[in-house]
């Protein structure tokens, strides 16, 4: 059986079970094998019934003495009880509403089972085993030793039992064994004392003892981190060694003129980052640099200077933003500042009229445009550059590696790349998330920027909060209200954006123009609402997190977050950055549940405006699972490694990957494994 064979080839998988597996994102045998257990039950030793202790889980082997089925007061609900003896004593085994077992639980049969021990109801002190997770029958002479081990527990779904998942997994392991070929070079396995791949898969699913499980997890987590590192570092290697870059000229009169025209002096952080960017651009090797900086830290000024520098060198610049309205705002800013310097700036989006789009395309191809600002439309096939020298992407986590690469390929020589994000990323994550980029950080806000006053409140203060918001709006300001859900749901009592919008617009904000914004709206409708808010026609905007990456609205001075406990600290900080962009006092008000644990967590954001500190705290509290989906589209979430818990392993994996990049034989060995694992997401490195 091949690893890429359909899950339908696994014995026992029919139409219904295949559908259930697909709900777990399991389509192939490989997907099944990498669906790792969420927990384990230790069945490595047998406990005598005489030694059972209430409140503990245990595995026992005994003979069924009696079987009783009795109904309960609840209609159609039954309790099935088997009395089991092992020569040291007796215990009841109890199953609720599992009548199908009665025919199997015959007197005299030997039974092997694991459950939780407790005193039996009405049993006069006799112990009972409930919450039974494992049940098997033994032959008269069969030794239970063959059944001992550690039982995997999987995150299940409707239509699949734990037993079925284990049977499928055992079959897939057996049938694919010869195809579980090695992905790590021998030198790496030897140096880091890693077990073989086939053994690792067997032991992660069906370990016999804790040591086997530990070795298997270490091997598979290392492999996951190592392959990502190799892929990202190979991208970087290709940029450095296999691509012809552009040696931009030293800063000239236009760069000096822009610096002179800025309404502020670069901060020390900005100056440091600009020096790093300018140095990279003047090198003949292609620049690959990420600029991390909090909202309002001045990343756009760095992008502006870099774009002017590429124009001074006779090249063109492309500035890609994730939304049309944000791209339009960048365009307006650049055009106002650069047109007096004779620099030609154009705008491109998918929603431009065909004639305007055609004219812009022609101007770019003829080098009649120096800088183009746009959305994803910049990577479309019809867009061609005469001399692309620099690619800038704003809010990098909204784009994937492949999208960025598509824009880079629009030049006969490799353009420099500058990517920016206001999303604070913990230092411990940057190696993995942005392993193909050099990283610069703007850690301090410019002096004089107004601090955003942040308050944590419970629902009891809701009426007072919205009365305050109305007062601020009446004085000329604007406000955001962010909700965790778009619409009402039977499964949740969380207020939806639609419900809050209806309540507020018809209640406390009656007579004030309110708007609603969420991700299910058509792009044109979202842009229209955001434009109305930007131009002060909408005073109160009720939204989901779709505003997390939004337009700069200096007049917006208040952000209210409903059920703030449902958001991560880094996300709340990102949302908070929507206000405090003008000259007015700004407020962020978090309305949260009364849970003491949640209140303690949210106090951190009330106390600090340091986005990087908040990101580190978020990583510590919530784990790293979301970073890979949100930060770098295309890599997907880690399946077994935990960047927080496995930081030492990550550093070892990166060290090993760096050595692999310098070993042609090892690199040739590992590249096919990267391709298989990431299914085309690193396609642009195969020419190495």
C-alpha cells in the first residue's frame, strides 16, 4: 500500500467511514498515519482486583462470573453489569446503554479491560470499573502479555470509535511498512540519536512502554521541524547562490529629499532598520528581509525609503497590500509625497475598470510607472514590469510564500524583497515561521505617540461603556465594536456581530449611523462599508476580526471588544492598534466574562502596550498551534512538534538543517521528502 493511496483502500473503510475521516482531514494513508494520538492510556501492567484503588484507572484480567442487564428510569436506557473475578477478588464492570455487548459477555469468558475503579452503586463496598476504554476477550490459554502496552486515544468524530481508528491505524501501518522509507540523512539520524522512521510511526501509535513513545515523538517532532527548516533555508540558499540579484546604488538626492520631507525624524530603531535594508539593497545578493514592528512604529516609512532607493537605481517598485482599501491608502500616501519628486506612482486592483487596468499594465511594461501599489492583482499573469527592483508586501501573514514568489518572478533578475508585519511574533517563533528571511525589528514607538488607555471590564459595566462611547461619538469621534462571531448559533451563546449591530443601532446608538462588517460579505460591500467609515459617514462600526488588518482612521478613538476572553493577547493587541492613530485620546475597552483565570490573563494587555511581550505571553498561555496557520500561509499547522515545548529540539533541527544545506548529497536526499510532506508549497526550490 502506498502512502498516497486513498483512505478507501484501508480495510474497514467504506463510504460512511471515509466521510467521517474526511471531516478529520484524512484523505490518504499518509494523512491517517500522521493523525497522531491526542493522549494515551497506560495498559503496560495488570492490576490484581484485590489491589484496585478507588479513583484510579487500571487494567485487569479475569473471568466473567455473571452478566446482568437492567433498565433505568430513563426510557430506553440500560445498564449492563458483568461480575469479574481473578482469584484475588471480584469487581463489577459497568457499561451504560451498550446492549450490543450482552451477547459477547458470556459467563466463563476471560476478559482483558481498562477502566476507572470506584465503589459500585449499592454494591456494599465492592469495586466497579466504569469509563471502560478497552475491552478484549482472551483465549482459555492465551497469555495477556501480548495485549500489554500503551493504548492510543485519538481525537474522534461522529461515526468513528476509538477501536475502529486503532484497527485502521494498525492496518495502515502493516500495509505501508515497506514504504515508510527514511526521510533523514543517516548522518543526521546518527548524530542526534533518532530512531528509524518506520519504528517511529509504530511506536507513536502503539508503544509498548513509555520509553518507546518518548523516542518516537522525539524522532517525528525533529523530522517535522527539520524538514521545514531545510525547506526555508533552501529558499534562502537559492536566493543567495542561484539567483542574480540587483546591486542598488548608494542613497542619493531623492532618498535625502524624502527624509527631509518626512514630518518626523527617524527613531533609533527605524534608523537601524533602514541601515540594514539599505545595506542589503546595495549588495549584489537578493535581499530577503522581514521588518517586524508594532502598529504605528513606522514600518511604512522604511518601505517608502526602500521604494525611492530602487527608483533612484533605475528600477521599479511594487507594494502589495492585503485589501483594496489599505492599498489605496498606501497609494494616496506615496503619491502625495513622491509626485513632487517626479516619481510616478500607479494603483492596481482587480476592481479597476478594464480600461484603467489595461493602461496601468501598459505603463508598467513601458517603464512609465516607477512604483505600483496594489492588491493580489499585482501577481496576475497580465502584469509585467520593465525593470522590477523591489517587492514590498504589507501584512506578510496574509500572503503565502508562493504568492510572494509569484511577484518576485516578474523580473529577469531577482528583485529585492521587503516584507512587513505589525503582528507581533515571539522571538522563539521567527526561526520557524520566517526561516527563509532575515529579520529586523522596530521595538519602540516614535516619541509623542499617544498611549491607548486600556480597560478590562465585565458585562455588568456594558451600559456605562456604551453610554461613554456615545458621548465620544457626539463629540466628533468614531468607534469600533468587535465581536467574536458573525451570526447567532445554537451551539453558542456568544453575542454575534449581527445581533450586537441590531441591538446597538436600534438602542443606545439610535440616530447615529452604524455599520456592520464581517468576512462573509462580498469584497465590494466590505470595501464600501470601510470607505464610509474612513470618510466619517459611519460613526460606529460593528465588526468581527476582519478589521484586524485595516485602514488607518485617525478619527477612530475607541475600540470595544465583546467577550474579549475569546481572543488571544496578540490578536487583541492587533485590534487595539485600530485606534490611537490620530491626535485624540484613545481607549480600548475589553468586555470579558467573570472567570478569574481569564481576567488574570487579560490583565496583561491592560498593563502593557509592548506587542512582543504580549506575543510571548500568548505563546506561553495558548501554545503555538495557531501561529503556523496565521503567520505563514502555506506551511500549515505542526502536527506533532510543539515549538514552545520543543524549543531545544527546534534549535537542534535548525543546526542540522544548516549543515545539510552545505552537504550536496544530504540536501539531494532530503528535498524529495520536503516535496512529499509539503505537497508543492516549496516548489520554487527544486532548481537548487
